[in-house]
C-alpha cells in the first residue's frame, strides 16, 4: 500500500510512520529543508521524502501522486499567543489543500488527525464524546478553533466524494521532543515544579493513537465517521504526581490559584519581552488547565474491541526514555529498546 503522511517528522507522525513501515507499507512524506528527522531514527532512510509543506499546493500534488492512503497529521499548536494567523494557515488552509489534492488525485482514503479540543466543552461537566459540538467561547482554545475549522474542510471533502475519517485524540503522551507540545510536562516535573493546575483532562499513549488510527483507516466501514481516542481521565495533580514519583522528584503540592495565575502570567510576559519568544503561560492555558474536562471513547473501544496500554506503562516507559535521553545528551526520547527501534 502506498501511504502518504503529513507531519511525519513530528511527535505522533514519527511513531505512525515507523508503524506503517513495520507493516510493509511504502511510505512517503513531506519535509522542509530544515526538518529534524531525529525522531525517526533509521526509519528516515526508508521513507520517500518530498520537500514542501501543506501550505504549498504544488509540493502536495507531487508528493500525493499515485498515493492510495493519506494520514494528515501535520498541525501547528499554540495557545493564546500571537500565532493564531499561522495556525489558521497551517491547520485550516493546509487541511483544505490536502483535501483538494486528495480529491484530484483519486486517493482511496484519508484519515485526519484532529483533536479532542475541536469537540467543544461540556456544559454540565459530563464526559465529551463524538457528539460534542463546537461553540466559540472564552473556554475554547484558539488551537481547538483551528482544528474545528480544519474538520469542516474534511466534511466538505466527504460531501464532494472523498472517503475520509476523523480521529480526535486527547492529550497525547510518550517520548518525543521534551520541549514541545504535551510532553513538556515530563521536563517541567523533572525540574521540580511545586505547582499543579487544579483541573483534569484526558490522556492517551501515542502508541495507542497510532494503533487506533491504523485500525480505523483499514476498516472499510469507517468513512464519514469520527472517533475519540482517550485512554484515561486524570487530574493534573494526579498525573504530575505519578511522573514525579517515577522521576524520583518531590510531587507538586501547591494548587495554581487565581493569585498564582496572575503572578505567573506577569512573569511570563516579562520573559517573553526579554527573550523575544512567544508567551507560554497565557490566560488561555491557565483557564483550560483549571477546568475538569473528561472524555469518553467507548465508540472506539466497542467498535474495535480496543484496549489501552496501562497508564503506569506509559508513565514508566516515558520516564525511562527521558532519563536515557539525558544520559545520551539528547533533547528528545523515543519509546522502544533503543532510539533507532522502528516500532510504535
């Protein structure tokens, strides 16, 4: 099977690419001239690379020629900073480009990696599933807004005859670039952070997302469907405590109250101005992390008899990869026996 992946150099995409190679698929992908292929290890040499990105239609047309399946995993993630326009370009315009080229090239099936944030928030704090509806509000993230708009492009493609399916993973955990995305939590806890957000969220192992995505793609009756992928609902205090214990660190003990929110936002604004980098601690981030979100992926579990890896395994193996990366002097880790193991 000729498979094309967007976002193959990223966290989820690298695990997905290695899993598809293990299954014997012919994998092609996009990369920029400056792309870091370290997460792929030896698998990078087995991928047919095309230079470009999802905002470049010509590069997509070349890369998707003759392709049978497309996994669209490329996305830009930012929260409440100055990157909304950039996210719109990548997450919405880029998705529209992938859909249009897939239609013109006669791709057999497309799987879109969306996000649980695109399903909106529950008004009564009940578990969110595939029936969730997006409503623009202060509680919704800019990232979630762009992923929702990206989903509209997928539904438009389906209406025009594209065989496509959407997955909505919750917060994805595993070994990767420790300074990027959701797995920054391991690096922060390793530094001995004393504070914890008061909310809760859904969490899922990156390998479970990959396994579910492939099963959903290969099933003939999933077209036009969406699937939430969520392993466990946990409070931030709980997950940070588990990570701290595995790392041999003192667990956080101070809840992030309104007072500390004000202090941390002010501190990060100063840091942002002095360094010229984008603010990390924003009102959006703090608002989201203080809310009790829970998610339900019973549709996936029942349709595919799907079971998730034990959460303790995710934490312990990711911490082991984190420790090994520090021994090796690397800024990333990969789940597996060695850094170059081609496994998911």
